[in-house]
């Protein structure tokens, strides 16, 4: 999975598959994030992610994105390499601080 900006400010998300290449363009980053969230919340491959997230929530614990990343082994054919890349980005960009962030509903 990769993200980049194409002409016109659209965000593109690509998935490399053996012998093929797929890409979807979004009007903005928010739409791309919405699609990523919908995928995590509905695709059968991420049931372990959803189950672990529910377990943390039911126990009244904060969600731990770094730990939850380990449940995304099936998100990419890269498996552990994908998880390690996500965790590297999280560490490098200091994203773990966002685990306690909350969005206000309008």
C-alpha cells in the first residue's frame, strides 16, 4: 500500500499485486483516510484487528496503534515487512501520541 499526490491535488492509493497494479484516486486526503478506515472496519482480513480493538475498548484501555499494527499482517503481501514499515513511520513521525486523540463529532 502506498499513498502519493497526483496532479490536481488528488490523493492516490495503490496496491501492488503479483503481476498487476491497482490504484484509486481520491479528491483529498480525508477521502483516502475514510476509505482506509472503511476497509479496516469491514474486510474479513482485518477481523483480528477489529477483535483486538474491541477487547481494548471493552477493558476501558486506550487503543495502542503500535500494538494493533501487528494485526495487519494480511493488509499487504509484505506481511511482517509492512507492519515493520508502519511501525517505523509511527516512531519516526512520533504518531503514538495520537493514540489518545479524540475526534469531536459535528
